[in-house]
């Protein structure tokens, strides 16, 4: 059975190439492919699952199967502080972003405790979806005191490197962070938005950033796709 699946998998890959089906295009239905290759729908479905596990196809329930373009892995060392944008550009990919919202609100107790702020103090929350070659690969939520954010956010809009804006417009240079790498629950709505493949997961990087005089100036939650981002650290004994 496995050899038959592998054969149909190869046939589907050849079909995609020969018909010049591009990333984002929809693949013919399982029924059409089964008739074309003279096999059962079960066999076609198994081959599609294999291609999906390799990141070559994406099945959108209720819509169909689409061609994807696998992105290269973006490696990063945990002992160096890189922004999401830096990591994307270092991998040779085109960085872009989609602004979800900017809102001024009273600081929640858990954020106030982490940042050493008073409960009820005003903060600005900046939320963005981060793109690599046009594909969503990360989602960032940033919390900043209003006194700092006011210097870098103009007319309710923002784009570009947050680190660079802080340094150039607010005179604040981020020099380090206390970071925690976790796996958020699959029920997290941001995980559901980022997940592309059933076997992949989302990692959550929680970071409290500080400047040259050790002020806690930024708290960030960076959700990243585990099939794109890998993290490593050198350990000694």
C-alpha cells in the first residue's frame, strides 16, 4: 500500500509541475484526481496527506486543496536577541507585516507585574501578523507604557522595526531581554490562525525587554510557527 501511495504522490507532484499549477492555486478534487490516475479516492487522499505533511499542499476544509510553497527554516540562537523581522531577513526572505490593531488601555495586572508598572497605568498594545514571502509565519503582541509608545506611534499607525523606532524616535536602545519559550495550547486562537499543517505546532516566545539602564520598556508575546522557526542554544558543563 505504501509503495502505491508513494507512486500516486509522485504522480500528483508531476501533475502539478506539468500543468504549471502555482502556489495558491487549487488542486483538482480528489474525485477528479482518482479518475485521472485510475485509483480510488482513498489512495489519492493518502497521497495528499503525505504531500501535506511535507508542506507542499494545504487542505482548507470546505474549500479544497491548495498548492503551497515551502519556506526555508529560520534558525536562531537563543543566546542572542533578534527581532522577528531580523530573523526573517537573515533567512533571505522578504519581510512584511499586517497591522491588526493599536489600542491604548489600562494595564492588566499580569502585565503590570511583569513590567513593574502600576495597575491601571495606561499602556499601548500593538498587535501584528508577521509575513515571510507573503506567508504568515508569526504573530506579535507588544505592550509598552504610554509614555514610551507615544513617541513612536503616529496617527494610530505603525510599521517597521519596533527596536529601530524605539532607538531612533524615543532614544531607547534595547540591549537584552528575559525570555521564556513555551508551547501555547492548541485552543489559543492565534495558534489556530498560524497553523498550516496538522503535525506542526506554534511556539510562544515571551520576552521582557530592557534598555541600557535596565528599565523594563517592552513586553512582547511572539507566536512563531515551529515548521519555520527553530531555536538553538549552546550548552556547556
